[in-house]
C-alpha cells in the first residue's frame, strides 16, 4: 500500500468517526416517540403543586425537609423543562424563569413565595390558554 492510499484510508476512517452512527437514530426515534406521548404538562404541573405545598408547609409550620426538598426541586425543574419542550407553550417559559431564579431568593423572605406564585401563574396561563 502506498503512502497516498494509506493517507486516504486514514482520512476516510476519521470522516467515519466524526459522523454519528446510524444506531443513534434507532434509539432516538423510539425514545422521542415515547417521550412525546407522556403527559409532561400534567406531570410537571402536579409536581410543581406538590413542591408548592411542601414550601408552604416549610414556611408556615417551620418544617424542614432537608435534601428531599432539593431533590424534588430538581425533578420539578426538569419536568417543567420537558413540559415546555413537548407542549411548545410559551407561558411555561415564565415557570422556567421563576424556577431558575428561585435559588437566588432566600426561604422565609417575601421573594421566595412570590417567585413560586409567578411560576404557578405560568402553569395556569399555559393550562387556560
């Protein structure tokens, strides 16, 4: 094999390595089909409501939920992101923005429940419009 043929073979190998393999599509298409049939809006809205109730209990009854409240917040955030992605409702961007700002507000201050209510308004607007 000449040097030129060797270089061409190496270039073809590199080009193939940079292209996504076909089996990604074989996995991605069924996952996308299943994900699009899941009622993400209802799941996100329900989890947001549960997290809102836990927040009210934490503030009014001085209850502490520790790491579980943070785990639920993470799940609520991703459920809202998936609801936004699969329902294509612009009002849910208000909820995403409120959830993104929430860690900046300290619990026990007036900003924390206000931001939570703004996020709830995003879900309610998305539900009714």
